[in-house]
C-alpha cells in the first residue's frame, strides 16, 4: 500500500461542496466515531486538479443500524437502501461494500458490507478510481498502484477477477481513456476482449458513449475501442488500422474547430467520413436520441462542391451543421454566403403559396429556383 500526504487536497473543492463535505465528516466523526474516506473519481480529479462536482464518502467502523440513524439525523435522502447509499447535497454517503456476482447483466449482484478499506477498494473498476483519501490522516491511500497509473496515464483494471463480472466497465474504460488521455494496459485490454457486451441495455451503452463523444481526447477513446474489439461488439463493424490512423488524425485536427454545441457529434461524423456504414442503424444500436439522428443525417459526396454546400444550407446555416468542421465545406460556405444564414433562393414557400403553388407544384418550383440560384452562383465564382 502506498500513502501520499495531501493535507490540502480538499482545499480546491468548490466552496459549497467543501462546506458540505467538512460538515458531513465532522458530524459522523464526532457523533458516531466513524472513520471516513473520500473515494472514487473525486480523489482522482482532485489529484489531477480537475473540477469536482460531487463527493463519495465511505464510512468505516459503524453498524448498519447506527448508519441509518445518522443518515436520518442528517436528513440525507436514501437513493438505494439495499446499496447503503444516501445523498446529502452533492455528497454521496455509503457504507463500504463488496459486490458478488449472482446473475446475468450489470445489475446481477449481491451486496454485503466490507470491513477494511482495501477490501472495499478492490471492487472498483480501475486503479485510478480505487484511490482513497483518509480524512483523519489526510493521506491518499493507494492499494493498487493508482497513483503511478495516474501519473503515467495508464488505464488498468483494479481486480481482474471482479472486473469481468460487470460488462459496463468496458465502456467506462473507453470514456475514461477519452476523457483523461489514458492508454489501456495490455492485460486489461485482454480482459476487455473477453467480455461480452450483449447484456447491456441501449440506454446504458449510450450513457457511456455520450461521455466519450464529449471528451477531450477522442483519439484515445478510439484507440481503446479498436484495441479491445469494442468496435465490432458495439458498432457492428471492424475499424482497420489504416482507417484508425486516418480517423485519429482527423479527430485531432478538427476537434478544436467545431463549435461547442456540435462537438459531441464530431466523433461519429468523422467515423462516417472514412467508413461506409449505415448511420441510422448504428445510432439505433447504441440507443442515441433523435437529436443525434437529426445532426448526423449526413452523406459525404465524392467531391465537395457548391451544390452540395448549398443543399447543406437548405434549412439552416452551414455553421449549424456538423460538417462545418470540414475545411472545404466551411471555405465554400463563406464564399457563397451560407455560412451564417440559410441558402436564399429569392423567395419563400409562403410567398409561392400566395402565388397559387401547392403540393407537388410547390416542391418543384422551390427546387427549380434553388437550382437556378446555384447555377448563378457557379457562374459568379467562375468569373472571379
């Protein structure tokens, strides 16, 4: 076990969360002689100097009965009594536990109390998430080499035996890699490959993939997907080494050019750019919401030309399209004036309806005027 003295670790917490955390710890220590440990992602994020939004506290040295009494006095809200978890503001308070696999799926577990910190930390997925902060000694407790892995940006399963019991951990590994820029340790990669993901419901799959899509290091997430065989299991197709290199290069190149509101669609848009697959089918496989289907309803042409860009701006400015990341698209859109406004054909459907057009005739006239305007723009560009 490795200990790292971090007396001021909690000082970087947001004021409200710090106040709640210190209050809960003081209440439990003084009234119930509880030994409190801050556990999980909060310790990891504090060490990385990342913003922390919530805190997990595990309570050692207290019975279930006394714990429930303490939670009642705190007026903490129970959010899964069978798992001994209570919520107080931004704090999750729990008794340390051990999960034993009893059935199929990621919820088929029996839970019992753990007596020792090492025993409790063993159940966590990765070493970087198994770190504990001892609120009495003010030390970071590391039973599994998480500090070294965090420093070296390595993603390693904490306990190989328990890891394979929860298939969701594979997708958690993918999004952790993408969020923190981590490389998957080779033995952990072998574990990933062994795990069947068919038991995961779509909403859980998308819940983890959405974190990947919004992450800073998209190419790291892609590498873990390819390395561990998640591409075939989740996407339904294999990404070749050549495709991986092209996609990774494009993700790195374009991720700082796309607007924040479009960023989460970039990963799949670039994937589609280099791999021919049915986007609708993929979005259905991963349980993506309708917004994804709307934003990613894209077809890449053999050549990006004026007509393609003009049609891209039929209903909205090109800057609102995920294809705005593409250099050729953005450059041409700005040239023909559709970067920040929709394509203007000189009239509107309402005006045409007033002129007597309706039904198929209305659609035909709109298309005729659109093509007419496209040809005019082509001539204007050619004359420059």
